[in-house]
C-alpha cells in the first residue's frame, strides 16, 4: 500500500471546494507519455494552476500503470524544480471500470479515482460506486461517479448516443454512494468527432460546422438539486480548427472533426462544474506539430526534433485552456 500523500500528491476535495466557490474549473488532462506529462507540468507550474493528471484504461495498457505512477511522483518533484513551491497535483484514474481496477490504483498511490457505472442499471451503479467510495475513503482518496451517458469514443469507453443526466436522480445517487464529485451528461462527447455534420449548423462566415449547444438547463436543474456539489464534464475538447487545419495541410485526413466551443466551456467553468476533461485537444496539438516537422523536414529522424515541437505545442494549448477557458491560473 502506497499513500499518495507520501508522493506529494493531493486529492480533489479542497481543490473542488475552492473551484466551485471561485467560479473556475480545474483542468483534467490525460497523459500517456513523457512529453505530454512535461507539457502539463510546465503549463501548470508556469500558471500556478492546480491540475489533475488523468490515467485512462488505455493509458494503463499503453504505458503501464506502475510506470505512470512513478512518472506522477516525478512530476511533483519536477514541478518544484520549476519553482512551483506547493504543487497541487492530483493523480486520477479516468473511467475506472471495476472495483478491482479502482482498488489497485488506490493501493499504488492514486489520489482520486473515477468509477464509471453509468452504463449499468441505476441500482447497480449505486452499489458499485458505493463500494468504491467505502474503500477509497479509508485512505482519503476522492471518488468521481457518473450518471448519464456521453456519446463518442474514448479508449474503450464508447456509446452511440448520449442520454442526459436526470436531475431527479442526482440527490439520491450522491446521498447513497457518498461520492465526492459527479460526472454528468449535458451534451459533451468523447473524441475528436463529437457531432455529425447533420447535428451541426453551418456558419456561413467561416464555413465551419457549429455544434448544438450544451444543455445548460439540465446543468441548472442539477445545481438546484445539489447546491455547491462538484460537477465534472467529460469529453470537453474544443477541437481547435487551426490544429485540424495544420494536420490536414500536412497530409492528415481529419475532415469533419468538431468539438465543444470554448465559450460554452467558459460558461460552464463559472458554474458548479469544477473539473473539465480534455484529452483529444492535446492529441491534435501533438499530431499537428509532428506532421509539420515531417512534412517540412523529411530527413529528420531524431525523435527529440519532432517530439520537442509537439511538447511545445501541447504546452501552449494547456496554458491557453488554463488561462482563457477554465480560469484556474494563480489558484495554487
Ligand atoms: Zn470520459
């Protein structure tokens, strides 16, 4: 049993309380490799933003859970080296699929876990989430539950269509399970292709697809039921068109990629939404930078010469999200 406290990590409790009260949201960035982690920590340290490092099931398979855990431990020390005296860094399991997965992460130093029982019948979701909460709270590890189903594909999590969270269920769910935060479905979606062109309208000025707005009425109804309770949005990448354009310009084929407009996330950040998950945008930033290097310098074969620019581009993206979208800068 390794306690996250010995690794210099923190859980989400205080962080979320301050974010809800302060009208901002904490960035939850997924990471799979060193360059991504470096970019996240550099961005968080430079802006003094609390940050949640997320590990998905796919990341655990790709990079190994043990290695990722030591990388997170190293990240705390790296943050201090960058001059961030008291780094507020959470190591969080994204989309935990079973009690065993959550337990194994808690036992090896994660400070927060998500148990995703959203695909289960309601009572089974309650029972599973409660079991994880009872285990996690013994070690002061915080737990995120989920009600409602997001559309889209994220690693192995996928659903054809979304089902909004039912506001009439949230009080019962939170009370019975004791979870510390709740992921809800109000129209965000996993992946870089969040909406079909048919679901969007066309902006005649830019020729871009404009996705349907988030269901802020559902969010307001949930907030009314659970005043001040920390709410989480998954699938909240914006799919920056300049990155998509760069990818397509240099040989890529991402034709109808559409994300959540940043002004909608800015609005959500000011509500009880206190954690916003961003994964696809960082993938796009990385891919755009690598493609550009390969297109302009076909003779390049030193990984540092293309992963370095990828890291720079991701860092720029993370800083933009922190300062211009979530408002979490200078909060840690
Ligand atoms: Zn998710």
